[in-house]
C-alpha cells in the first residue's frame, strides 16, 4: 500500500512576480483549483496559478515545517530555490 504523500509547492503569476507557497496532500487537484479560481482569495486576486516548484514529503509535519521555512526565506533565496529546481520557470502542472 502506497503511503499518502504531502507536497510543498510554489505558484507564480504569468509575469513571475508574485509567489504563493502552500502545502497539500493532493498537488494536482490543489493546483487545478488554483488554476480555475477555486484555490484561495490571494491566488484569485493576483492570478497566481503557474506551478513552478514543489517538494515531496511522506510526513505531513515535515511538509508543514518546510512550508514555513520557505515562507520565512528572503525573496532572493526563494528565487534561488526555484531557479535551481526549474530554471526556465516552466509550468510544471502538466508534468504531474
């Protein structure tokens, strides 16, 4: 039996200016909701729906800790993290 997985993810908008960091146990569904205006007020308001980064965890507490640690990074460090994972800032949604 496969264990439930948890994901920390980063979304951006079409101009790659706004960052949104979240955690979920169903990345594909969560990003789908963000894409089709059912994710959060923030992502709807700023049209943040492009998946540019994610990490996978088996432990939900570790995923939540990682989400908090990424949120506390300076913006320049968040950009470095993203660029190391996805230098072209491609939308990774279709690869899920």
